[in-house]
C-alpha cells in the first residue's frame, strides 16, 4: 500500500522525470521501508516523502529532461567536448499553481508573525538591566524584613534601591494590578501617590521637607495634575521629578517594575551563596582583562565590583600586576556596579595617605579610606574609562577618585544610577528609594545620582581607550 502511494505521487512529476528516475525513487523508498522498521520511522518516512514532493515538484516542472535512452555525449576526435541543447519546456499550470500557493502561504504566515505583540520587557524608572552575576548579587543582598512592619516603620533601612527585590510592606498600601502594556487606572494611580506620601512622611530623614513634599503631591493629585498619566513608567518618572523639585534631593526615586515585586524579601541560602561563588569563579570575578599594554601602560577591564570575601584575592593579584606599569587604566565602560566594600578595596592601593571617602550607602556617608601598606601604585597616573553603561558602584569608584583628583575620567557621562539607602515596597509593581539618614558628602559637590559622572576628557566610549593611552604616553614623556 505504501509503495502505491509513492507511485501515485510520482505521477505528479513530468513524464521525462518519471521515465528517468521512477525506478530509482521506488527502490530508494523500498530500501527505507526495509531498513527503518517501527511506527516512528514510518511516520518520518511519510513526512520526508511529503516534504520532498512539495519542495521538488516545482523544480521538476521547471527543468527539462532528455528522453530516456538518449545517446550520451561523445567527445570529438581531438578530445574537444561536444554539446547538445535540450528543448526547454514552459512552466506547466500545475507548477504555477503550486508555487503561487506556497508563496502566498509563506507571505501570510510572515505577516501574521509580524503582527504578534512583542513580549513586554521589565521597566523601572531607576534600574537598568543586570548581568547574571549582578542578579545573583541582588538576591544575596536581600535582608530579612523587620519584625511587624507598619506605617511607622516602613521598610528595612538597610535595603538598597539597587536591589529591587529587597523591600518590606509600606503603610497600608493595597496591591496594584498592572495590566499588559504598563497601563494603570485611576484608582491604582491614586493608591500609588498616597503610598508615596505615606512612606515619605514615615521614613525620610528631613521631616519638614517630607511634610512639604507630601502635601505638594496630594495637592497636585487633587488638582488633576496626574490625570493624564495612564501607565506605570510615566507615573514613576513624574513622581520622581516632583519629589526632586520639592526636596532638592535627587536620591528620592519612585520606581516601577512590570515584574511583580515580592511582598517578603528572601534571605540568602547556601544554594544562593554557592551559585554566586560559582558565577564569580566562572567569570574570573568580573576581571575581563588584566594586561600591560604597549608603552608599559597597565590595563584592567573590570565589569563588576564583586564581594571581596570571594574575589578579594583576585583583585589584589590584578593590582599587583600593575606594580611595574608607568600608568594604570581602569576600563569601567561595561561595569554595572557591585559592592561598596570592593570599590574601596580597589581604590585604597592608589593612595599613600588617608583620604576622605564618600559612600552614600553608609551611615555616616563620609569616612576615611586608609592606604594599603606597601602599595607601589600610589604615584602612578590613573585613567578611568566610562560610558553611558557605567552604573552604580562603578560610578562610586569613578566619582570619588575624580573628586580626590586621583584619576582622569575619559569617555562618556555615566548612567546616573540611583543609590538611595532604603527601598520601600508600595505594591507589587511600585517601590520607592529613600534616604533614611542625611548624606554627608565630604567633597561638597553633587554626586552621580540621576546626572551621572561627567568625564574630564569627553569622547565616545569606543575611542576612550586610545585617548587614555595617548594621555598616559604624553604624561610619561613630560
């Protein structure tokens, strides 16, 4: 029965094709029937047969075949090849029909696929996409919630806005249901605005500014200033802007995440710690390259500032390789941040005396950075490469060394990632980063929140390395 089906399908091909290849095709089919027993192989054989027919049939009708038994080409007496022209055949109606049908079907399928909506991506007003390493770090940095949190306690003050899952319930906020496309309705918008005002009054360190900003938000809501905001990201951005205008504090941030924010922060488990350690070891603790470039210029490309308890030895080994260099280039163009402890550990060998050190996540914010004994890097010129992708801890490293006039920043303005001390959960899609203690900046200038770190030598990120090498060579010659 199966062989009869194959023979029937062969009848769809041109007569010249059947005369030439019919027996070979049938024999090939018989061989597969014999050598591939079983239901699975039989189904695959039928599928191959159907696919070969759909694909090969139009081609067969487009070609011409010499009649069966035609004499083979013969060479001339002087071994020059001879040629014979075959009569061409026009496209048959069946070939045109099959080709047209397949083309229209493919076109329709492509149009249908193009019309499908793209999957919605997570969005936050203050967060950027994170690498697998940073994602694990976020999970490790999630502290346990305080006992019986309520309207007066808000959230755990040690949680960081750079760890979006680290939060506790704030006030009596009601969970908000966000529909696909980031859309929110009037009731949802009003609950978020009142949640921000409640957290501000309960947790912001400057109670006078908190009261004034809270009153301003509620007054604008009553006046209808927020009525046109119908999606989550737009509402978060507008509230962040209004808070900054009211308090002159860029560290107050309202954030939106399309991915639901859990109500209870998770604590680090042995499995999570092992996962983090494995990620660090697999990626060499985020040290992508450590080398001595031409003209004896040291080069360290670091894409994160990981936990020094795991990667401290790797960092120290990388810095030791710079001992014989005439200058050092830290490439932070792809650095997404990390721990303040590793930031300080990487910076301390660059000094031979104690310096005031700014850490916005510490309380108090200003501390003293002690030099590393025996360091041979304190007298070497330092250059830091930045891009718009340079975030968080990388901005911390860049900002402090720039303010201390210990490094020349080359490249683009950094991302301006927020670093507010505590993250309070408003509902399953909105949260608020808020400083719960005054930020003491010993350098007397605004830090990188929102605005980013401005480079000393502004060039495209792709040109930053070559520019820094030229600057280092010029300094060495002088």
